[in-house]
C-alpha cells in the first residue's frame, strides 16, 4: 500500500475519533510531535516537584505537610505514566532524560520561577495546576491512545491539587493582614507565568495546525488561555483578592474577560533557558539522575538475573 493511501486511512481514523495505538501505522511527523509533547509533559511533572519539595520541611502544620507530600508523590507518578506512554513511540526513557539534561528537550516554563513563601504552594496549586487541568482535560481525548489513557488518572489527581491549592489560599485570605498580604503577593507573582503556560500566541505556535488536524490538541493556545482567564477571574472573587492586571474586565460583546498583554520577551527568555531558576532546576535533575545510578544498575542486575533463571527453568 502506498504511503499516500496509508496517510488517508490514518486521517480517516483520526476524523472518526478512533485512537491511534503504538503498533498502528502513523506518519513520522505524528510520531515525532507526540514524542516531543509527551516527553516534555513528563519532564514538566518531574521538574515541577522541585519548587514544592523545598517546602515540605517548612509546612506550617502536619496536615499541610501530608497534603504537600501526597501532591509531590502524585507528580512523580504522572512523570512515570507519561514517560511510559512516550516509550511506546520508540524512544527510550534514558534518551528522553538525556535530552532534558542537555537542554535539547524543554519543560514547562512555569517551573523556572522560585517559590518564595508558603503562600506560593497555594498559588501553584490553584493557578499552575489550574492552567494544567485546562490543557489536560482536553488531552484525555487526544488521538494517541496511550497518552489519552494516562491523562484520565492524571486529571483526577490534578483536580485534587487545584482544590487543595485554592483551599490553602482561602485560609490565608481569611487570616491576619500579614497572611492576606502573603496570599495577594503569591497571586501577583504567579499570575502572568501561569498565563504563559499555554505557550506562545497562536500565530507563533509552529506545531498548532498539524496538532489540531491530527487531534493531538483539541483547542489552540489562545482558546485555552481565554478559558483559563474566564475561570480564574470569577474564582478570585471568593478569595477577596485581585489579579495583577488593570486591563482585566468583562466584555459583554465577546462574552469573555478582556485581559492585558503578556510579557512575551520574558516568556521567550525563560523558554531559552534564561529564567530565574533554569540552571538550578536542571542541575537538580542532573544530580538526582547521577545519585540514582546505583538504583537503576541494581534493578537492571536483578532483572537480568531473574530473566536468566526463567530461561534456565
């Protein structure tokens, strides 16, 4: 069968919402796009553990510590599911991690900002995980089967993360003046980076058209960003706080909130590796990889021994 016919059949399956599975024929560009997106998502989950892990020992109560530990464990699990999904496309986990460490592969720009106060744990849960959910719910219907199935459980857990983040900020918002100030400060610092999480503007998103055609994505970056603004602009009223955007206002004609322009120069600087914590985050991951070498070697030795025993039997 010609490659043209194979591409036609492939697109027909996509158009009929039939999932593409690992052994199915797929265009090289589809495989490459999914590998890039899923591995980048996995990297983001693992790197995202770093700013929160730094606050485990400084949590204000045992309850908050337990919640934070549970959340970080969830994120490690998300990375595992996603690396496993990406491996079904033919790239090894070791290669994906090497690409991360070399700077070839990217992760979400949001994790290159520092978590300065305890209130940041709430803001990350509410804003960062809230933005992630906006994108990830869409991915439960993505066309590549292993990715879509991994996202079902991830979305359930991310929903918990967002709710616990909002609840943490709600407690602060009802506290002392100092606590309210911490709450507002965290929102101020994380708002714009959260909007940047959806990626570049649609006209600057090089992979957007094909991703939509192949139903890897169901909505554009700007559509998701608008949906997120509309949600948060209402939720913040419950906190009695404000968003750091003087241009934010309801537009009855569009039936959406208008909002100010993102600092795109800052966005691209962070993406290129020049954010506040880029070097720190990568160094932490490299160090963890090196220190964990003995665990991987022991696991491989055990697997080899077990395999040899099975063959002998």
